[in-house]
């Protein structure tokens, strides 16, 4: 921990975009607002065709002259270890940037988010030379099946966990030899702008890693670019669908999407420890104000245990009442923006007349106290739409088959949980729930070794694990006749 006030006084915010190893400005600024009290943010520059083309062009040049991809694996690894060390060295400044820009609590960034991002950078660097390529020997022919980088890769990311999500993509993309143009979220760009110069200091050659700033219009220009060979995205399903269209309209680039969720948390009558299950649910739906794509936002519970479970849940939810994001005492900070506040407010207004609402604690100016809506209609807006706020909907069921049906009654399929001590029952549910990730008797237990991503409208492709290296490459088959 550190003296936040003191650090804030001397905080330098880099707001210029980063192309070819240099910070640059243009004439299109857009103003930013912080939900953190008394914080004034500098504006961001919006990159349009000129800057997007420039970034893609330099990235393409570095890909073609092989300045990065021909570096030895050993060198690439060392550079990545150095990036991790430098981020740790500048940890206080970086977490402060993310906190004042997003309103999320500094405690989250300092103890959870930044360490996770650093761990993921080191994990990918350690893993990169532990993967084998494939070979076949038959009919006196030797067939090598090797991974080739894609070329220039565009990465478009959201604001809710900036560093973690950025490095889940940047690390495997660069380690596989691609050159990268990153478009971070307009609500969370400052930490990556700072880190861009740390990456240069660590030894990433100029032009290999570029950061362009701006909103959806900038992202669209990147995704439509004919020299970009892959777009790797985390964000809403709505934008994910647009990216598929842009790929089709341009050069059929590879598209990988990690999109929204409405993840079910199923508790059966065979769950022996309801208190523990309630604690895990509260932690995962109310953490970061529910602004997590894999948050379990639908509790699907056996009707006979619902009341007992809700009593435990309300107790646990008290831990997640929002307070000052800049205090290390706060577990939960603010929502990211005025717009997000309005969005959550609208859902609450819409629902409170129709459904029983349980509210736990007081709201702050830009933070919502946990809200639980009981006995929600499974086809209602509340049960179907991703809210991205601290709102849990509760649906009770009579049979396990009904629970599975309810769980699958959504366009999403990112994460899920089953709490049951009947292992047969738990596994039946886990197999039948349509979802990229299912936890049994736990949540948020995945680490870098495990792939992450969804099915249905939660996206396609996977972040993390050695399988992520496949995302940033294409296979090439080389057949040699040995006759
Ligand atoms: P969220 O709802 O979490 O803000 P979005 O899907 O709107 O998520 O945004 C995620 C990222 O996608 C951000 O970097 C944003 O600027 C970018 N983005 C938004 N619209 C588009 C678009 N039409 N094309 C490309 N990128 C976009």
C-alpha cells in the first residue's frame, strides 16, 4: 500500500497515442469525466483514418522486416520478463491511473488486477517454448505442421479490467511474432499508454507495438483495415457481431471474440454448505460493481432452499457496498461512467415495480449498493439482458431438468456454476449447461493454464492457456518428399 494522496499530487498522465515508438497528438480531442470525486482527467485524442493507417503501416513494416519475429525465443522471453518487472516497478502509478479513470477500487487494482496481469505476462513468456509443433512421417514423406504468425494484429479491449484483458491478448500475440495495434477502451486508456513506453524500454522495437486511442469509430477503422490480419476483442456481443461484419466486408481477417454473459449460478438441494455458496456468489456478482463479463448474474435455486440461501446472501452482500475508490479500505468503488450509472438506474426503475427488490446498503454518488431481484420472470429483460451492474436476479425451480432449461434460456454462454455435493448431479448439470466454462462448488478459480471464452453470443475463440497461442497463428503444412 502507499500514500495515495501524495502520489496523486505528482501523477503524470500520458494522454497521447503511441505510434512507432513515439507519443503523438492530433486535433481531435474528446473530454473525459472521472466518477472519482475531485479528479479531473485530461482529454484523449481520437485517432481517425490518418492515424489508424499510420499505425497499421508501421506495424506492417516491422512485420515484413522481421525485426521482432526473427528475434530468438530467448530474447523475446527476456523482454517480456522485463516488461513484467517494469510494470511492477511502476505499480503505484499504474494502479492509480486505472483507478481514477475507471472508478474501480484501488484495492482491486493493487492486490488483484495488476498482479494478475503481471503473472499472465510471465506465464505466457515461460510457456512460449514449451509448446510443440506437429510432424507426420509417412510414405517416405516428412510433413511439418507449424504455426505462423498472422502479421498485423488489431486488439480491441474494454475498460472493466484493463491490464488483465490487454495482456491476455498482447502477450501471446507478440510472443508468436505478430506486430500489434492496440485500441484500448476510451474509458481506460491511460495505463496502457504509460505501459507502451515501458514496453519500449524493455526492448520491444519501435512500430511492433502501437496504441491508438479513440472510441468505437477508431475501433471500426482498425477492424475494417485490409492490412490487419486478425482482430482480437473483448467487449459487448453487439460490437462483437459488428466485428464479424467488418471482417467480411474487408479481408476476411481472423476474428476472436470474448463477449457478454448472463451466467447462471445453480444451487441444488444437495448443496451442503449454503453459507459458503452464498459467500462465493456475493463475491462474484457484486465485486467491481458487477462490471465483469463472467459475473454470475442469475441465481437459479431449488425452491425449497431459496429463503435460507437468500438470508446468507444478504449478509454476505453487505461486504460489497461501494465507497471511495481511492481508499485502500474500500472493497468496491464506483461504476465507470455517468452513462453506466444511468443504465443501471434504468434497469432498477424498470424492475422495481414488477419484482420484489432487496437492496443491501446505501448507494454512493457513482456506486450502487447490491440489489437482488427475487422471483424474476425467466423471459423478462432483467433475466435476459447483460446489465453490467451489481444486480442479481433470482429464479427458483422444482426439478434439476427445469434448472438446466432455465440456465440455457439465454443467448449467452460464457460462465456458469453448479453448487451440489451430489457429484453425479453436479456433473450432469455441468455437461448440459451451454457455456464455455463451468465451475462446480467454486467460482473464479481459473488461472493462466485454463482457457477462457464462451459459446453462443458470448463469443468465439479463447483467451489464456497454451491454446491462446493458436489464436494468434495459422497452421502451415510443409510436405517434403524424402525419396
Ligand atoms: P462495453 O459495453 O463494455 O463498453 P463495447 O463493446 O461497447 O463494451 O466496447 C468494447 C471496445 O470496443 C471498446 O474499446 C470500444 O471503443 C470498442 N468499440 C465500440 N464500438 C466499436 C465498433 N463499432 N467497432 C470496433 N470497436 C468498437
